[in-house]
C-alpha cells in the first residue's frame, strides 16, 4: 500500500468502527476499493522500475550491493567518500535497486538549488528518463515532479518545510541527506528531526552522505549507524604551497592567482581545466577581469556561483575544446563536481556568515577556511589524471588551521528554527537532538529576537502572532512585516519589498560599470526611503512585464543593470506569497498606502535595525554603530532616525536598504519592548493632574525625553499621594471652593503665630494635612477633574466635609503665649509703625520687619530699636552673652539663665548694650564695657529689618543698616566728628594720648560707633574718625609713618638728597614711568621698613610711639642705603630686559613670548611701584628678573620648549587680567598672594635653579584661586 495513504486509511477505519448497519457496510466497501487502488499503484510501480546501470568508472559502483544490503537492514546508513566517488548521483539508484521508491518516493536533499537541479538532470539522464517523470526536483517556487516520480531532488529547506504539513514524512520510503558534512542549519535540524522520527517510522530508511569529514560523529548521533566508506580519487595530487614572499604579506590575491595560473600553464601540455576557489562574486569578477587581460582568447574563463543564471551555470558542465579556468565560490567544494578539473588553485579563504550575539549583527567576513574545506578543494583535482593543488599559503598555515568549519547552528541566529519548532510543537530547542547542541547564548538571542517580534511571550511560548509569522517561508523578521502590512492595509507596497529582501538583490553593480549602474538605478530612488524605491522599481518592472516580450524584458534588464533571472525570481516569490496571503484571508489594498503606513509596518520587523544620527554615523540598538551603505538614497542626507533592512559587517558595519522614520513610530511598534522611566512627578496646577517627565528608551536609544504625561495613568496610587500632598495639602488645587478659602485662612493664622514665636511645631505639617484629606478621599481620586466630580456629590450630603478645625490645623498646643510680647506695631512720635514677623532663617527679611514711611525715617532711634520687642529680648540678650570673649563668657554660664536674671534689671532708658554690660559686670565680677561687642556678629533676626515705603506704600528700600538708610533717605546728613577730636589738628608729635579702638558718637538716630585714626596731612597729622575699621587702619598707618618721618627730619632729608645725587635718581627717572616721585617713595619705604614692618599691629599710644621712634632712629639711614642698592639692581636689570623684549616684539617668531614678557615687566615696575610693593616682595625682584633673562636667552637660542612652558601660564595670567579688568588692583591684599605665586611659578618654569620662595605648581595655584573665589563669595553674601 502507498505510504501516503496509510494515515487516511487508519482514520477511516476508526470512523467505520463507530458506524453500524448499512452505513458501516457502505463505508467499508469504499475503503476496500481505495485500499485496492493504493495496492495496485504500488504493484504498478514495482513492475515499472527503470533499468539501473552504474558507471564502472565510479568507485561506488563496486560497492552497490554492499550499500543496498546495508540500507535494507539498517534504518540509518552513513555513506562517506571523497569527492568523485559517485555517491551523490548513484545513491538514489542504489535505493531503487534495494526496492525503495515504490510505496513512496526516495527523497534526496541538497544544500543548494543549483545542485538539486543539476543532480536531478544527471540521474534522470543515467536512467534514460525525461526530467520530471521518474526523477524530478523541487526547489523554492519551482516544482518539477510528476505523479510517477520515484526520486525527488530538493533542497534541505524544502524537506524541512514539508515536516510542518506531514510530520511523519509519509510520502517517502527512503531519504538521502546529502552533503551532511556542510552542517548547515537546515541539515542539522533535519538530522535531529529524523533521529526522533526513526522510532516512529521503522520502515523509513535514511542514508546520510558525507565527505570524509568526521563521519563517526553522524554514526554516534544515530546510535552507532554503520559507516560505509567509498574511495574517490583515482590519481595522485601534488600539493604546492605558494605563500607570499617575505615582506609581501599584502600581495593582492589576484596577483597570486595569476602567478599560479602562469606556473600551471608553463608546466603542462595544455590539457585539463583549472578550478580557482574564491570568497565571493566580487572576487570572481576582479579575478576574471585580470585573467582576461593576461591570457589569450583560447582560454575560456567561467564564473560559477549560486546567483548565476541557469544557462551560465550549465556552461561549466558542457564540453569545450579550449582550456577552461573556472572561478567558483565554495559551491564547488562539495555540492557540484565540475568535470575535467586537473588543477586547483586555493587562496584559502571563504566568505563565512557569522552572527554576533553581542552586537546582534550578521557579519559576512572573509575568513581562512578550515583544513577540512581545504582538503575538499584539493579533492576536486586528479579525477582523470595526476592533479596539482596550489595553495596560496604556507604549509605551516595549513597545519595551524582548525579541523572543521563551525556548524551553521553555532554561528547564526536561531530565531527561525526556534519559531518553527514552537509552531510544530517539537519542544524546547535545548532538548532537541541536534548533532551539536547550539550555543545557549545563541538560543537566548533567538528567543530575544522572537520576543522583539512579539512571536513568543515572556515565557518563550509561541503567540498567535507568532503562528501567523511562522506560516510564511521567510525570515521571521520579514514574516512579521507581512503580518503588520496585512493588518494595516499596505500589502500592495510591502509585498514587493519583502519579496526582494528574501532573495538576492537583482540590482547589479559590475566592477567595470559601477558608476553607470548607479546612474541607472537612481531613476527608482525615492527621497528618504530605499523601501519606496523598491516599490517604484517593482511597479516599473510589472509595467514592462505586461507589455514587453521576454527578449525585450531581458534587454531592459540588461540596459538597467538588473539580473533578469533574479527579477523573475522576485516576481515568482511575490506571487507565491500573494497566494499564501489570499489563502489566509488577507486583502491587498487597492489604493496606494502612505509612506508612513509602509514604514510603520516595516518597523515592526526591524526594531533591532534602527539608528539615530550621531556625528556622521548612526548609533544603533545596544550601542552599535553603522553607516548607510553606498548607493542608498539616504547616503549623506543626515536623516535623524532611520531603519535598515539589514546590518552587515564587512570592512565596517553597513546598513542596507534604509528609510527615514520618526521616533514616535518606533515607540508605537515597540510598545512591548521600550523601557519607560518617569522623573519629577509633581502637581501640574494648569492641567489639573499630576504630571511627570517620561523618558522612553529602546535598546539604549532615547526615543522620547522630558515628555510630560499624566502620571495617574502610570501609577494611580503614587499620583493620588502627590495630588493630596501638593494640590490639597499644598493649597494648589486651583479652584475657589468654600473649603479651600476656609482652610487657607485657618492655616494662615496659625502660620502667623509661628512666625511671631519663631517656632515650627505649632502648625500641622504637610503630612498631617495630607492625612486629613487622605481619610476623606476615595482611592480613585488623583486629578482635579475626578476630585471635583466627587466633591460635588459629597458636599450634597455634608457641605463642610472638607472643612478643617483648629485642631486639624495645629500640631501641638499654643498655650501660654503673651500677645503683648509680640506687638503688631511700634509707636514712634505718636505714629504706629506696623511690624511684620517672618520665620525664614537665611532670608533677608527673617525676623521682624519695621515698615516706616520715608518721612518718619529720621525719627527712628537706634538705641530704642536695639531693644526689639519683648518677645525677642531674652533671645537677644542670650546671644549677646554668647558673643562675649571666651574669658568673660566662661563666667556667665549657662547663658540662658544669666539672661533671664538680667532681663528684669535692665535699664530701658539706656542703650541695650550699655545696660547689659552694667548688669553683666555685676554677674561676672569683672568690668565689662559695651565696646566688648564691637564687631560681634549677631543673628540677623535679632535686629530690625527696615522697609522704607513712600506715601503710596511702594517699597523704596529695605535693609538692616539704619544709619545707611537714614543717610540715603533721611534729612539729618552725615554724623559730624566729635568736638573732642577737632582740637587734634596740625600735630607734629603724638598729642592725643592713647587712642580707643572705637568711639560712640552722635545722639538719637545719629549715634554710632566710629574708629579713630591719625590722618596724614603732608607736613602734619590730625585725628579723624572713620566708619570703616579697615579704612581707619590704613589711614592710621600712614599718619603714624608721617609722625615718624617728622621725628627723624634729618635722616629723611639726607636719604632724599643722597638718592637724588646718586645714579639711582636718574636711573629711576629713566624707567619711563610718568607720575609720582620714585625717590620720595623709596624714602617712605625705608621708614616703613624701619619703624612699621608689622602691618597687623597698630601703634595706639604715645609711649609705644616714642619707644619705636627711638629704637629705629639709628637704623633708618642704613636701611635706606640697603634698599637703594636693591632698587638699583632691580632698575638695572629691568632696563636691560625691556630693551631685549622690544627686540623680541619686532620678530614675528617671538612676538607672543615678547608680549607676555612685556606684560610681566610692566607688572613689576610701574608708576608707584615702590609704594605699592611690600619690601619683602621687592627683595624677590632680582630673582624674578634673572628668570626673565634666562627665558630671553633660551628664546635667542631657539629652545622650542619655552612655548609649552609659556602655555601653562595662560590660565593664570587670564585670571589676573580679569581681576584688573573688573577694576581690581594687583596690590589688593585679597589677591596679592596669588599674584606673587604666579611670579614664583615663572621662576620654576624658566630658571628652576634659582629656587622659589614657596612651593608652587599649577595645582597649588588653582587651589589658591579657589580659596580667593570662596572668600570673595563669602564677602559678597
């Protein structure tokens, strides 16, 4: 009985058993007729077995009986043999001889369509049959098998696809899996499937053929299946190794091939063809072009690769009277036996496809072949006579190569296999009996891709969408695109795109005509989309197909650099997919779909191939980088976001067939993959909901950032919490409901009480307020709309449902508060001035603000206002006690207790500090005066903040410095100098007695503390008072110095006279600086260094002044002479270097350095330099100037290192220039240390042997500048 009928007959028998009576009888009769017909069909096939003859020249002919016996008695047989043994063409005949091919067909798989077709033709020819009758073939979209077919050649992919509809493979009684050593993905899957099927179909015979490459591995896989080895080669082969010569590792491969061909041509009789193995089509074209230029016409050069047309492929097998050089890819290693080959040239490379699970990119790289592949290539020569194999690499290289090429299952993405297994319910891929189990990383990556396509769920189970994808004989990515196109109505456009992507691209770019090809192809380009360019080409092709003959179509393809064969294949694939879609109920859109619809559908299958423009390249998924391939319409357009049909790494990663897209399309297509994060959730009063900034990412690419969304749709519970806390408890609901007004007034009154008491524990905190609302609101409320909808209903039952009570607004008890201690106003001359309380430490208006009209400002009394209000007085007195110097403070502890004891005894008619000093004197037992608090820093809130307003209430100014405000806005004018100080004028010696550090002057609003100082009036001094301590100190120093000079008039005159008579006077005058008297400055410097070298401690009394005067009187002249020598050395060096710098400025090569040196010299010596520069710093000037000289000398010698050293000065000089530009002086004490550190740094750079006064480096300079910046910020604040 026919095998394919068995399943149906068994089902019908089961149905008959459920029937009875006449109905069962009739069904049984019909079944008997069908069984007899099936048996007759088998009998007929047994009677018509064609005559089988084996070519005696083939080695396998001697083993046919042995092989037939093995096939009959064993479910699986391994037949291995070298190329040329005849196993591929003779095994189907041996199976027929053993009785197979009668109850079913003998299936015979090949890895390639070309091999399936050519072998079918060869076997049919040997059996004397027409192709398609006894022997046929089936490849994708081409079936040449008839009803009487006994042997069916097919690609392994066809047999694999048949397992989906016929899990038992019931149409076959024998299967030949040829070229199993190639270990393609389909072959490995078939071998695993057949291993499982063997136990269910013991009648099925499986023959596995392999080259002599580890056949024992296949035997072990099939539980010790017998291995039959068939010898192949009949003649010896000479191996010749021709690696590039030493130093010529980069010799082009073409040159090596040409040299090998020349070697073979010179050493033989001209018979025998040459087979050259090359990595790909490009290499074949380059080599063919080079051979045609170098060899005469009698040599025929034939390419051989899978994409050739049938006619071009057949030329290899037809006889020829000329020597032929066949240029082939690895298709000629095992799949095809090219006749008449005597010589093989093997460069040792092949283009191997490898998938990177890390980058998710298919890498198509040229790699050295394994030893097994090299041996297969060698085996193609010496079939008819002695052969020669020339390897263009060394023998050591050959021996170091891996034994076998990695099986495809270990170097490709497994998504398609996993999907088919899930669809066929074959279990997990990890449990499938592969010959070599796949790498778990590749398995995980396959599931990841299917998850990306939504073909499996998070648990790895196939989804309904995955089953739809699996129906198509396509890569799952392309299947996903077809499903999306069917759902979105753009099949008309997507079908030709997917059809083209599933085959070799028909657009050709020959090496010798690339520019012309690109020009012709540009006619189909569409701006922004290579995909739509494919659609344009398709529509034009269909138009020509309808109206042109086949020959004219062929000519049109040739003129436009299109492969006619592949264009027809494109059309065939399109038609097959269209039929399949129509069978599933899909409809093709009659009208053209929009570009956005097409690209959105395409995106669903290519989410891992998106890219975002980044510095001329595209950043792809998971951080990968790629560029748009040449010839694309988007090349160089700068499209922000693109999607590519494929990412292939050759010399670099290229994106092929790309289109411009929008990130929101990606987000929609990848909704199940994107990661969404939310930041800054907060109440949005304008929109009436809790909003958050959403960030959407896919594979590391940011699709959307800072997008405001309704957070209630993301996390309702968190949104509700924020709504209550910020909108309700935070009083930002944005509605004028009665409960809002009531609660606001209640909370404001509690807040005002807190400000007066300077407490934060009275008002209920935000958490307490939130709990108040939380207890009353339903769980679903998280926005203003939902709240208002609920409130309107709730208030119908209780209008005060959301009204707070005082108890709700308070966190604790507010008992014992004396309202009189915190008055609302202050009385001034019968006027009530409003007081405003604020408890905001650090704020300018923290504490009590006295609001006064401008007209009342002069009436404010500093002494009265220093007492503040009763409620603040205890804290202020405590703070004043704590501000005392430590020796006094230790006598007055604990300060709060002392303050409370003093409060009732303080005399309110006095100045607060005077009254407190009196009481503290009594408490401490030692004298304490009010001056002890001069300069004491008090908390800001313990003094009034004054807000000056005009008659209309507008604020004119605000601050705590009453005197300054009165001076600015009042009518009293500045405070005059005390009368006691007016008689101390025109003094030529110390007449004032000991000077106090401060003096309280003025009455009423003019009372203040001033700082006394001696003022230099030229020929005398006077007593003056300053508001600034620093200003007073500077004036007092100059006034004291003037008294010293008056006290040593003779020495003063002598020094001035001698300096002017000596060469020093003209030398200083010749420095070229206008203004000032350098001699006078030098005399002043001598006195300053003698009498007042210490800048920190001033002389405040006559006794100390007299002692200092007498002590230095005998030294001042010597000090002046010593300083004169120092200044003379400085001036001499400075003049010499200034001349050299002018010369440097005249030379373009040194102008930059010259400008820097000029700036340095002018920063050292300038008008008033002797007055502005401290003596200790002047003593360092000779060292600075020697370093300048050293730098000038190196400039003259052309030392280039000076430039790099000078560059390190730039940031520091820039800072100093910025300081001066902002109005600062380099002599300012705040920056002087940094300024001199820069000079020391110059010494370390240009004359290190001189040494530096301080340790200096760029890091130390940066730290010093940071310190200055922090100090200035602190002063400003």
